[in-house]
């Protein structure tokens, strides 16, 4: 196992542990902050995999943005002090069973198959290549994304705004 | 450089091909600017004017836009399928806007139109997308606009609940679909869905046709389908549908039931045409689609039997119709796609008509339960007759357009069963027909309360049905009746538009 | 399992991240060691409720640390994310600017190319800043009112 693989497993372990904390933690605020660990681990995986742009994106958007949004979202409910375990989940064994089944099925299928992408991944920086695609082939999607973001902005501002009487 | 073209004609050609979408996209910033400068007094009026104007202009442009399938960008395909579902989405947008302006949405019209135009353009681009990345962006635009519209009545707890449920289910479905897309991309090595004629680049379709695909590819396709099944409200992703339709403003529910579902079907047609273009998975995928279709329509119809709320009932009816339409996809051939496009166009009129009329009753009585319709056959004969026509059409009985629609769909199923010697498809067709009988059970409940009630139960007081409302309802109902008899023209149109999908 | 690790097993290791990794390691070591040293060298004192209070005297601690936030914060967070995503788009654009020719678009001169790239981002930013302008005009960011 090379150093790459060790680091890869390290980050994988970090993200799995973070996700487990997030799911199992009885305090919803702690659950949110353990997501930090999960997001960070995923960013590390991207970096090791040579996807530098994705790693940056993961940090900037998920750790820096989405997490803050979730934290605010949770904190404005005012029910954070209550333990999450109050609502007894009746279907927990069934849920675990289904999740495990899906996981094992997917893992089994993925192990047996070969990917076309991945084998020819290079270690070159990806940001510039992505910029090239974004401004060339994907120009329509790129410009449309701005309209999409504008719509999301207006909608979010409307939902949060207090109506003037 | 020899290919030297300035970029201006290149992009402007794309804009010409997608003029309707461009107009809608442009209208969003224009509305916002107008809102800022119009001043509080004229704000709502200006927003309505620009929003409706953009929708109507887009509809006219969509009518004359080419459908030759020439690819100017790898991301979008201007073919018949895109044209058909673009028309459906924009028409639905216009009618939803008219319905909303009749009283449901009185404040914040700027925001309403921004979200509605976003949803419409999202639906149009979803139908035209030929690249997984573009597809995801378009679907998310449609979804997020849908979440916002569903929760638009901020003062209404049910509306907020609807939006919340829609968001949570939607996020999960979207995540599953995105995971499936990444796997498909990994297996195929490209995110382009299909290679149009005359082009050589690789696509998911060309990879699926040549390479022997692993079982994991099948799983990936099913994962993508799961996300799309959510959009069209097919089992087992239909739970959100009744709650959202009940809580959302009625015109928004109508939009979700037609435009959102239509866009989902456009993608399903395009995507499944790509992954069944050869290879050994076709039969399995056909079976998966058929079983999902049958389960969906059975769940929808059985659950609708117990509903007393008109909006919930229509939601379950919309679920059942997702099942009927999926049957047409399951045969994965040209004739099936034609049947889906034909049915979708018929579905547009009858569903929008039914929702519009439910909206009228809700506005006048404040109620959405079936008892609110008591005696309407005598109080408002015209209204009741129109509603009856739409419901009979939803059941699929002649002389309404629902009959040829269902006939073409199930004709394909039995034809497929005969060709492939498939007993699964034969029994699937039988179950589908039985479902039609079940659906009679709940649609006729409307007819019963409207016409067969005791005279003394009829509420007194007038039922206003005139002006714009009457015009809209007649405009939506007349085609249902006309197309029930003279459906040949629409069938030919559907045939032209669906050409080249499979 | 090979293909899962295929990216990790390439022979050209991403050594570019070594400084980041070292920094990360340093941060962990520093914080852990400081805690450990004070635990090892410091006096062990029994704690009690009074000692755990945030203040020695004055106002008594009241309520839970996780108080309710105003929904206004949420709007700020939403706006932040949207402009965060915009930055994400800016970044590859900036790296690419003046680089190669974008696929699918061919230009006569370099100036034309740069103009094109600039125009693309200008359109993108104009549309987004219109949203920002609207939010400001609607006084969604005003804290005093309402």
C-alpha cells in the first residue's frame, strides 16, 4: 500500500466516522458539526484522487456554506435542546436492513464491474480544464446557472421575508 | 484557423433554436428590474404583464421553433420530443398563471412569476437536455422552483407542509439520481445521452449499444430512474404527491401534475431510448418499467377510491396516470413513444381543466372536499358538464379524448406482448384495463354528487361561473371532446414529434 | 476492489498536497500536545458546579447555549451560499482566462477570445448581481425594520 492509499483510507475513515456521528448523535447541533468532519474527509478524498477543483469546491461550498446554512436552519427552530431520540423510530431494524441490503448489493455489483472513467485519470490540475469546458461546450449550462441562481435567490428571499402588513 | 467563425453567429443560432427558453430566461431579470423601478403602486400589475407576456410570446415562439434535431450544442437537442414537451410546459405555465392570478396569488406576483418562469424554462430544458450535467441542472431548476411555488402561500400551514415534504423527498430522490448519473458516466465514459444522426462522438446510447454492459450499469440506470420516478410520482416514490397537491396552491398543483410530470416523461423517453439501444439489458429494463407502471397505477387508483378531498383525489389520479404513461415507455419503441406524446397532450387538457375547475370551487366556497360539489349539475349546469367531460376523459371512456389516448397506449402493450411472446406484457395490459374500471369508481363520485343528489340538499345561492373562468374552462374542455372524435390529426402530430426518439 | 483504489494507486503521487497535509498534521499535533502537556504538568483540581460556570461572578448563566436564532440569519446564510457558488464559477474562469481556446468555439484573434471569455462572465455576474441589488432594494438585509 503506497502513501496515497494510506492517506485515501485515512480520509475515507474520517468521512465515515463523521457521517456516523451525524446520524447517531442524540444532539442535533452536534450532528450538524460532525458533518464538518464528513465533508472535510470527502474533500480529502477528492484531493487524493487528483480532483483538485472538487476538493476546493467541497471546502468552499459545503464546509463554508452548506454547513453554516444547516446550522442556522437548525438553530432557528428552537428545539435543539431536545434530544432527537424522543421520536422513537419504529422502523429502525427494517431501515437498517434495507440500507445494508442496498449497500451490499451496490458494493457487490461495483466490485464486479469495470469503469471506463478512472483508469485514464491523470494527475494534471483540473481547474483549468473545467474552466475551458464551462466556457466552451457547457456555455449554455453555465449561463443558465446564473438564471437558476437568481431564481433561487429571489425565492429564498421571498420565503424568509416578513410580509409588510 | 479554418473553422473560423465568430462566436456571435454560433451562439445566436442556439438562441434561435431555443428562442422560447431564451425569452423566458430573459424575462426573469426583466421582471426583477421592473419590480424595482415600478414603485409599489404598479408593481403587481407590471409583474403580471411582463410574466404573462413572456409566457405567451414563448408559446408562440415554441410553435414555430424548428424540430429538426440539429445539434448546435452538445447539451441540448431541438428535436420533436423537445418541441412537444416545451409546448406542454409553456401552455401549462400560462394556464397556471391565469389560475393563480384569479385570486390565489394576490401578493408578491414578482416572486411568483420569477419562480413560475424558472419552473417552465426548467421543464423545457429538461425535455431538451442531451447531457447528464445539463439534465441535472434543468431538473433541479424545475424542482427548486416547484418547492418555492408549493410553499408560496406563506400564511397557510398546509402550504408550508407541502413545500417541506416536497423538498425532503425531492432532495433524497435527487441524490439517488445524481449517484446513478455518476455511475452511468463512469461506465459509459461520457455524459452525452444520445448521438444524433451525422455525428460521431460517443454517447451513453452508443456505449450501451456496443459494449456488453455489466450488471452494475443496470443498477445505475435504475438509480437514475428512481429520481425521475419521483418527478413523475411513480411508485414507490409517490408519497409526496397527495400531500403536496393538497397543500400547494391549486394552480401550482396543476403545474406540477402536468408540466413537471411531462418533463419527467420526456427525460425517461430520452434516457431509456439511449440505454435500450441494443445490448442485453433491454428486456430487463422493459420488465422493470412495466412492473413499476402497474404498481403505480394500481396504488393510485386504489388509494383514490377512499379520498374525499378533490385535490387529493386528483393527486392520486395523477399518480395512476403516471402509471398509464409509463406503460407506453415500457415497450421502448417508436409507437410507444408516439402513444406517450399523444396521451400527454390529451392529459394536458383534461387535467388542467379538472384542476382549474377545482380551483374555481375552492375560490368560491373555500372547500376542496367532494361535498362542495353537491348539486352543481343544477346550480351551474355548464360548469358541471365541463367537469364531467374532463373526468370521463380521465377515466378513458368515449367519446372523450382519454379514450383514444388509453387505447393507443394499451394497444402498444398488447402488440408488444404478441411480438415478444411476453406473457408479462399480456397480463400487464389486462391489469391496466382493470385499473381503468377501478378508476370509474372514484371519478363517478363527482358525477353522483353533482347530478344525483337530493333536491333539498342543493345549497342555495348562486355559483359564479363567467368571464375569464368560463373562457378558460371552455378552452380546456372543448379539445377534450373534439379530440375524442377527431383524434387523427393529433395522432399524426404526435407521430411526427416522436419521430427519431427510439 | 482494485478500481476503487485506482486513483490512489497511481504512481504519480499528488505531492502538491504535501504542504497542506503537513500543515494539517501540525495543527493536530499542536492542539493535542498543548492539551496533553497541561494535563500532564498541571495540578489536578476537583471540579464542582460553581467552577464550571462561565463567569466567576456577576450574571448567572441562564438558559441553553443553543438559543434560537432569528430567521434573518438564515437569509444571510442563503445569500452567502448563492454567492459562494458564484465564486466557485469564478475560480475556473479566472484560472482559464487567457489560456487555451474553449472547445467548440473558434476565434480569429486572441483579443476576440479574451473578449468572449470576459463577456461570458460579465453576463453571468450581471444576472447574479441583479439578485443582490433586488435583495438590497427590498430591504431584506435591513436589521432595524420589522
